[in-house]
């Protein structure tokens, strides 16, 4: 089966940097995705890593180490609007996705 | 604009009743998915379809059924066999590129189903 572990909640102040970790166990691994979901809303795609290394998209970066079955999402220059839940999801067996339980990020002024 | 449309936004089910949730996409995506989300939880895969007239069970398919007669449409029926259907249901689609390609899932706005 598949399993994902990520912290349930993280708190940080506006302007700071926060890292949300994700460790996974899966067979047929293809890649690791990150999604943002505001309360009551639909998830929106942030990033996807298929190969080891860091991917940067504006204030958000995502990292993957396939040998360690580990990834993280890095959010810089935090803004109040970044308060949301963040999900890591593994892509496996060509086109299936398994989501973690999510990390609730609270950004304080 | 391209996107995924789910309807209705809110749905109420009586005991013993089947209900159908609609999902339509105009993104020309081959793959479509249905997820269930319970409060404070992640998304769990119910069914997915990679091509018209074909679909596969996900992790929690019991009590649900789907069809994929058209590329654009992937309706989900919550049957009376699903004893705890109250949840937020999300439909998603993605392109059918091979393995390591960047294939973000695009989500609809969801349907909230409750029991009367």
C-alpha cells in the first residue's frame, strides 16, 4: 500500500520561511506533488517533482530525494493569504495519486 | 475558459436513496478522478478513469459507481450501500502523459453531500 507522513499543523509569522516535510512509502513511484487548499475550497496545484533536486516557482520551492523517500515544500516571504492546508501527493502506477492528510499552515502577523 | 464544473454545489440524500454527482471538463484531459474528503482529512481516491469507457476502482470504491461514456463527463453515483456518505466530493482531471512528466491535477469546486 501507500503511506505518506506530513506534520498536521505548522505556525509561522508573516515574512518568515517555513518548510513542510513529507515522507512516503510507495511502490511504482513516479513523482511527488504539492497542493494548496483554502478552507472550503478546491485544491490547487503548486509543484511536481519527478527527479531529485529543487524546483523553484516564485516564493514556493519543492525538493525531492527519491533515495530517502522524502520531499519538502518551502514557502518564503510568508503572507497572510498563505494560511491554508498543504497536501503532498505521490503519483504511482503511471497515473494514480495518493494524498497525505495535509498540513495546516497558520500565518500570524 | 477551460475548467472542471461540478454540480450541484450542495446535495442532500435521504436514507436508501441513490444520488448522482456531475463532473464535466472542457480541458480535453484523458484522465479523470473522484476523491472524497472528510473534515480535516486528506483526499481519498474513489474511482479513476484513464480513457473513455474504462475506469478503475480506487481505495474506497465500495458504495460508489461511475461511468465514462464521454471524454468530458465522469459522473459519480453514491448508492444506498454507502452507509456514511456525508463528505466533500472532488472531481479532478489530468493529461495522460507518460510517467515522469508534470501532470498537475485540475480540480472542480466540489460537491458537499449530506444525509437528511
